[in-house]
């Protein structure tokens, strides 16, 4: 469910109370652990944590480079973690830590899906968010070109 909200506050206000509470909790963990330089904004119809264009303007779509994002979809909520998809070692570490929690790992090509906040291991999410500086993320993205 893509949102047309222009601000994070508007996005959160659109959500049903149970979804709002879950998204706000995950958002708080992301903001607490987000390395310096990344910016929270609305992008791609969801709450996005991006590399500002003044730090890395050479994106293929002229949009800020997305590091992470958080969304409420029709049947689930989704957490997008670019760091675990651009680095095999980050992905392996994330998946191992997730498995160690005993929680069901429901992932898509670029997201981790969860229906309730209890389905998501917040500490593991926080570690993944904190795992890559903005400079490291940019360097990895540049290496793909």
C-alpha cells in the first residue's frame, strides 16, 4: 500500500492504531541506531532512511540512495535493509542472528515482512541498521557500477 503522505507524521497518522504502534516502535529503534549522515524522509511511499543527494548525487534515478525503509503493506509490515542486500557478509550475519532468536524469518527479495511487532527481533534489526556507515554504504554501491 503506497502512501502519498508528504511527512512521516502524516504517514503515521494514516495507519491503524496497532500498525502505528508497531511502526513507531521499529522506527524508534532505527533512529536510535542509525549511523550519522543518513536522513529520515518519506520516499517510495514509505518511511525511508537515505543517503542525501548532496552526499551522493550520482544515483541512477536521481533519487536519494535508500539505506533502509519501513512500510505498512496490505497484509504485513515490511522493513527494507539495503545493507544486508549489498553485502553478503552483512546478510549472512543478519540471517544467523535472526535465526538465533527463534523467530520466523519471512523475507522477500528486498524486505523482511512481519505481521506483529513480536515477530521482529528489534535488537537484530538495530544491529543491522547500525552495521554500515554511510561512507561504507556509498563505497559498496559505487563498486557495483
